[in-house]
C-alpha cells in the first residue's frame, strides 16, 4: 500500500505544472540541466541509456519474465498495460507541449523526436516500473535493485537533459511507475506467487 500512496502522491505533485508560476520555474530547470550535460561524453551517455525507458525494452523485458515465470510475468504485463493506458489518457487529456517545442532555447537532443504530449513522462514510468518489479521477480537481489534504481535515476534525468520533458513530467512518470509496480507487487503477494 505504501507504493500506491507514494506513486499517487508523486503523480499529484507532477500536476503542479497546471499552475502558471511552475511552468516558468520548470523551463529554467530544463535549461540549467541541459546546459550542464549537453556536451560529450555526457550527452552520449544519456542518449544511449534512453533506450532503457523505451516501450520496446519494457515489453521485451516483460515477455522474457513471462517466459521464465509465466504467472508473475502475465500479471506484470497486465498491470503494465493498464498503467500505460492511464499514462495515455493523461497525455491526451492534458496535451502538454514538449519543452523544446515551446522554448527556443531548449534543444531536442534525443535520437528520435517524440510525437506525443509531454505530461507524464512515459519513459520515466517504464524504467521505474521495471526497476521496482524485476529485482523482486529475480529473487530480491539488493545489487540488482541498486543497479536498476541508478539506471532509473539516470533515465529520468536524461529526459530533461535531452530537452523532451519538464521536471513535473518526470515526477508524474515516476509516480505512475511506482503506482503500477506497487500494484504488481501487491498482486504477486496476494496471489502467493512469491
């Protein structure tokens, strides 16, 4: 239940972008972060790890989990699809433009230009979801969890460095990822699959 409360709380914090003053502040954050990391080799690192937040990586990871532990994997995939559905509803309802489309000083540095709205960050959602469920599915390895959490933090930071998301987009994405992961973990325990 703590995951669900934390996730929902972060999602609500992400909605702070609906207040006018927050937008101005967030633009400055993206400009500052992008300015610090937009040079190589840092930029190359963030462009490469972006892959771990992609839908294709998440789906392949979940299909692999299904092939190894089909009940656990099937529940994870089902909850993932519902969580992504919520993300898409929010994206279409709020239709927030990407930072680089609104502010000429923000550069789009991602290898492929995104075509969907900015809020919430789907890549952030996916990496946090995987970071929290895969270590548990693999036997609760502390090292595996630490590595995945570091990757999740870097992917999240990279969303702003690449100029495709604001801070509140990523906070909401983290919230949705945690909410989905918490629901998955709760179902695994409730169904006594672990």
